C-alpha cells in the first residue's frame, strides 16, 4: 500500500485498500468525494466560461479512461450510488457521466479559485451540512465529483486526479475513512 499523508489519519491508513472502500460504501451513510479525472494543466485559461467546454481545461484521453475504469470498478463491486453530484465544470461532469452515466450539477462542488471568498465559504458550509445530514442507511451513499481545492477546503488535504475519498461526518467535521486511487 502506498504511503498515506498524515492528514488521512490512522483510520484511512488501516482501511485504504479497495476491498475496504467497497465495504464502507456497502455499509452506507458515506459520501465518495472524488477529484475529477486527469485534465492536463493547472488552471482554466483566462476568460473560460462554464457554459462552453471548449474554453475550459478538459479531460485527456487518459482522464476519460480513468473515469470509465472507475465506473467499471463500481459495477464489478455491484455498487450503485443513490445520487451523483458534480461541479459545473465540464471535466467534473464528464468524469461523472463516464463513470456513472449521469450526474446532477451542484454549484457547491465548483472550484473556489478566482471566486469571491463569501461564496467559497457558503459553498463549504453547504458541503459540510450535506455531509453531516447524509443518512446512515445501509447501502446508501452519494458520489461527489469536484476539484482539488474543494477537497482541500473540506478535509484539509487533497487527492490525485481521479482519486476518491470515502467521507463520513464525525465529531463535528468530515472524516476521511478510506481512499480509492485512480
């Protein structure tokens, strides 16, 4: 198993393998929050628009394959999310659609960089509230497809492109239970 960054904590280190991720998702009451699949570059070009994918940084062929591979992993483990939510950026929506066949756009998952700080804090509050209110029903989990900066704000660390984190609300904060590498 690869080294786990200190912010993951002991629980994540102990349960970082794929079988553990599948078991946690089957148990339910969690969110699988993931960074979009590989989209080369760092930031969107100046003047990009959310309504025009051609103006944004988009998935590479490797990124599209990462997303499809993730979808096959979920199928192989007979896991079906109760809801798939995505940032409105094309690379996130494409990741969600390629992996799960559908998505629901949720602005709170959008990249906070370049936006206003009040909006960033409001979105972070929405994400925390949604995670805290996620029902602990057996087998019920959501998938959130988002950006490195959103994950960093939410859990204090990041994920690689296409990597997912199994999250649960505990002790008044998000807790990373496990991760699924791309």
